[in-house]
């Protein structure tokens, strides 16, 4: 299975990344998918597609996550639709127009929240992301809490 992720559609829907600068949004999503792609999406290749950066083409991915940029005048939606042609692809987007376009080519569409709500769309308990979503090892949040307890005085 190949997954095509509508990059900015995901990052702008995600409460944890929507207010970040575009570069930070891209980095956070790619790091999360590199660390948790199988848990969030399943087995398969993952390509995250963003609207153009100078020159278009491919960018620095991470691990099994490929990063693609649409080359003007082609939009990220156009590139995703072109890559989805022929089926055998799952597109991650909440953009209704793009969803209709790619479903017409045989692609399966899953919502953007699939990439940030937890395991296979299950809602996380609490409002914070596990450290693994940005590439930190399991237990990193607990370590941070313990260090705060040791280093910070009461009320800081």
C-alpha cells in the first residue's frame, strides 16, 4: 500500500501544528510519520506532499517517509491526484474536493486526523501528544516531568 499525505491539510487541521511556521509544520509532520507511520497509517510507503518550495520536486524525507513538493503551476492537490492515478493508493486528506478527485481514480481516502489522533484514528486521552510523535523515545514525557520536579522550584 502507498499512502499519499496532503501535508498542509494535515498540519493545518492538527491543533499541535496549525499555529507553527510552515517549515516547523512540515518538520513536525514528517518526524511524526517517521516515528509512527505504521501505527497511524499501517504498512506501506508514505509520501507527504506539500505545495511548492522553490524548484519543486523531492525534499529531505526521514526514514521511510518521502517528501514531495508540487512544482508551480501544479498544486499539491494536482500532484496528489496525479500520483494517485491507477489506484492502490490511500490518500490522507480532509479536503473534500481532493477526496472526490482521487476517489474517481480508485484511491481510498482517510481523514487528516488519522495522522494525529492516535492509533488508527482512535482519539488520544488528554490534550498532549506523546513524545514519539516527534521522534522522541517512549518515556520521554515522564523523564521531562521528573527533571522538572528536580530542577524547578515550586510554582515555576
